[in-house]
C-alpha cells in the first residue's frame, strides 16, 4: 500500500492477499504445508523463499503474513513476526537477541509472566538483569551501563498504570548502544507512537485489544526488517512459537475494528473515571487520562489519551472490593483486558496473588484495588451500574 495513508485506512486494507476467487474477507489458509510444482522449485525455495513463497506454517503462512503486514503498517514498523501468545512474543524477542553475559535493565512493575521470564528464566542462562522503578528516570540512568544490551518495560504498567517515558529511557539506552524493547499492551496500537518516540522493538499481546473479543491467544513482535527477519524469525521458527493461521485470521479481522473499539473504550473509561473521582467510598481513582494522575503531562505527550483501563482503590480493603465486584451487573469478573465487554479484576487475589506482600506494597497493589478494563457498552449504563455497586458497599 502507498505509504501516506492514515493508520485507520491501513488497519482495514494493509496486507490483504487475495486468492484466485477474489474473496472480500481474507481467506484462512488452514494448511501446515505447501506443494511445489517441481523438485527444482522446492530446492530453490529452501535456498531462499520469496515474500509470497511459503514452506511450512511454523516458518510462515499466507494468513499469518497478512496479519503481520497489517499490524506493521498500522504501527509504522518495517516488519513484524506473529506469535502464539503475548508471552511467546515477549520471551521470543528477548531470548532471540540475548546471550549469556548480557546485561538487561527492566522496569519492576511488570505483568507476572514477563517478570518470571526476566527474573527466573533469563538469569538461569547467564543474563544479568537489573530492575528499576520505571517511572524514575534517575534509576534508569544509574542502571544502564556501557555493556547493557537491552532495556525492557511496559509503557503503561499493570495494574497501577504507571507510565514509563519512552523518549527519555530510549535516549539513555541508545547513548550506551542498548536496544529498547517496549511491551505496549496497555497503550494499544491506537494510542501508541512508540517507534517515533525511540522504541526499537514493540511487543503486543494480541489477546487483548487486537482480538478484543476474548476469542484467541496471540502476540506480535514489531521492529526493523533486519531484527525481525535475521534475529526473531530464525529463533521463532525453530523453537515453535509461531501463530496459527486460524488465530491470525481472528486477529486480522480484529485489526479492522480495533480503532473504533479502542476509541469507544477510551471514551467510556474517561467518563467512568470522571464519574468515580472523589467518590466517598474510594481512596483514589487511577486513570492516566485524569489530570490528577501523577504523570498526566507525560501521558498527554506520549499517548494523547488515557487508554482503556482504570483502577480504583476501595476504602474498605478486600471486603469492600469483593462486595463491589459481586454487585456489578454491567461487566464481568475475569482477568483479560482490552475486551469489548467490561472486565473487572481484583489483582491482589488473582493476577498478582503470588507476589510477596512487600512487593505488592512496593507496586501499590492494595487489598482494595480493582482493575477495570472498560468495554464498549453504553456509557450511561456503565456509570449508573458502577455507582449503584459502590452505593451497596
Ligand atoms: C496479557 C499480557 C501479556 C501476555 O500476553 P498473553 O497473550 O496472555 O500471553 C504480556 N504483557 C502484558 C502487559 C499483558 O497485559
């Protein structure tokens, strides 16, 4: 596609490959392998496969290629590799580029599985990892060394919605020759300008907003063509974390409506945060889009909008949080996010249950904290329901 089309146009059309039938909706090429016309053709393809030549679905598949091309066009990346889950993307991107003796600096406020990969797995293979408070630039400056290979962080942390300054951390990392890997799930491809701001590699769990309807697990690693094809692809295709064609089709169709959904979710999240702010049953409402958020200026500069997730801290601790959750009618208790349905989570007893108390304290995961991934329901219904649920606490 021509380069100057806007993201919303690219999200609908980019990457389309039509078969001889000229289908409107992209085909699912549910095939693991591909037939060669001749033995010579097979030989040639194993020497070097062209962009529309496939060998085996673990290496690539037409439906998967459509998804990769579309998300790369949307994000403004040279290339992308689709993976079986968000964690296959996070662990794949890191493991593909690191070796024993390398040094990584990471924010400590991470999705639990990301923390496990950095703290438990990479270190087992001789990678040194230093953790910092992601919002504190002085800590990044002190931790990034001449021999640092990579920095890793979630641009917006889960569930306390701390923002990491992509531009500032990238400048520090690049000055030492380190690559910047950003897990950008909470920012979403709609509000992200991570590459412009200095990221070298951007990672999404497609399970979240890209599917957005809770159907499939998936992930994607975006970056330069060199990094994706020479570092990521050889690692992923030989270790088995590739995305399935069916999943790619779900995600491809998800991309077509991603912008509409994320804008509607963001508008709902903003309205809900405003309606709940200052409520007598709450210690606080945490939403990056509120002017009271500690890093609001950075949020404006980096994302423009507050995103689709807010957290509220109830005054009565766990009992109050549970009473609130149990009386919500518009929304479900679960642990995914980015869905069209509003999803409520009590991190302290579910997603972050295994963290020791002092780490929960350090991350601000209190017993009263409820994370709310806001869906696309009617705004008035959401606000009325949340107020009635708080009333009953
Ligand atoms: C969900 C999530 C992941 C993992 O994605 P899966 O698709 O569940 O494997 C990684 N990072 C963040 C920030 C997430 O929210």
